[in-house]
C-alpha cells in the first residue's frame, strides 16, 4: 500500500521507519542497526525518517544520517528509498535544545548533505520551533535552501495549528511530523490531523507506538490487548494499524532497534481493524 507525501507527489510505502533508536543513547551495535535498515528495505519499506541530532551528543551529530547513507549504499537502494531528515536542534551534553536560527539551519543542512552523501535532501523538516526565533525566519531559511537546490521538499515538526499556518505563509509545507499514537491523540482531538488531510499535507506521527520510553505503556492497555488477541497480532501492530486507519495522509514511522520490530510494523499493514475496534481505540486517550 502506497501513500503520498502530501503535495510533493512522492509516493511511499504506507509504513516508514523512524531511525532515532539506532543512534541515540542505548543504540544497538552497528551491525544490528544495518540489519534493521536492511530488513525494512527488503520488507518493501522505502521511507526513512532521520535527523542530524539522532546521535549521542553534539560531538556525534550526523550519526544517524551516516548510518542510513551507508546502509542504503550497501543495499544498492539509494534510488528507491526516500529519506527525510531535520534541522533546528542541538545536542549539548546529550540534551535536546532548539536552535532555529537561519545560519544554523544552513550550516546543519550542509552537514546533513555530507553525512547522507547526497546532492539534495528529499524532505527536510524544521525539527521544532525555536521560541527565540520567529518561525517565519526559520522557514525562510529552509525556502532559501530549497531555492539553492539543497532540499527538494519542506516539512515542519512539533507544531500546533497556528504555527503550521505561519509556516505555510512562508513555504510550501508537504508534511507535519508531530507526536501521535493511540495513547496520545492530541492532533486528532484538535483537528490538526484532519486539517492536514484537507490541505494535502502528509501527517507523519512520531513516537508512533508510544515513544522511545513510553511504548511500554501500550502493553498495559486491556483494550489494545483484547483487539490484538482477536487478530492474533501484538499490541504494537494494533497501534500501527490504528494510525493507518486515521486517514490516507497518515504515514506512521515506527522506530526499531531490533529486526523483529521493523518486520512486525511492516506486517501491520495487513491488519484490517473494524469500525467498532477503531472507535474503541479512538476513545482510549483523552488528548
Ligand atoms: N520530530 C520529533 O521531534 C521526533 C521525536 C521522537 C521521534 N521521532 C521520530 O519518530 C520515530 C518513532 O519514534 P520512536 O522511535 O521514538 O518511538 P516508537 O515508534 O513509539 O517506537 C518505540 C519502540 O517501540 C518498539 N516497537 C516499535 N514498533 C514495534 C513493533 N511493531 N513490535 C514490537 N516493538 C515495536 C521499538 O523497540 P526496539 O527498539 O526494541 O525495536 C521502538 O524502539 C523515531 O525513530 C524518529 O524518527 C521524531
């Protein structure tokens, strides 16, 4: 099953891969990380989400981008996989700190091109809005990178509806990447996800099955467990199937540090939840 990356017109497999867990603290050995990406591509996946800051700290920036580039070269899959990356954060001493200043975005993008080993980045997200920098200034920097041919398409991440509108006044935004999963449905309740669908913007729910740490909460839900048991699948797969059911513009990007996780997420495409099951899952979280 393919889905469009909004108005970019690019079609990708409906389940992507979030590469964060392969590069931050607790990351697996490199051979395992490469095996995860291989399993994803061999399983039919062709959309990988990364970021310059998926690394241990500022001294390790670009770890994930180098890994993804190396894996795609080894697989001979450069041309068949769409890679999205991001700029707008820093990792001093392993913290996550926003920096949306135009000159930093330009410097970051130049480094991302080198780390990925490409001439042009398929999709570049502003990772987060920097409270110290008007979003128009950060987006303006991305438009200049697009005009220079460094990036093909622009997305935003961790935005609310008002920030999205301000961003769209400056740039053609093809994707929104916000936190969203069956336990955290804020963008469904607020109507942001539906608004993206209306405006031909792909919605990429990050922390797709609960997040790097939060995913363990999935296993505690009796509702999710009951539906999983009925379909003979895992709660994680139900969580991915539920996201896919939220709209044609939704492309989940579940993370994985294990090959088993990535295979299971791709297999979730085959699960057809009933309207009653979707309604029960919709009612789970309160925003
Ligand atoms: N824009 C942002 O600010 C932002 C923030 C956070 C994340 N993200 C993006 O969103 C992606 C996903 O978020 P995430 O990795 O933090 O959280 P996640 O997708 O909720 O995944 C968390 C963990 O759940 C496990 N898992 C996932 N699918 C599974 C399955 N089908 N079966 C069994 N276990 C499964 C994996 O564990 P194992 O590691 O054991 O395989 C994974 O590391 C990230 O990789 C990143 O690309 C973006």
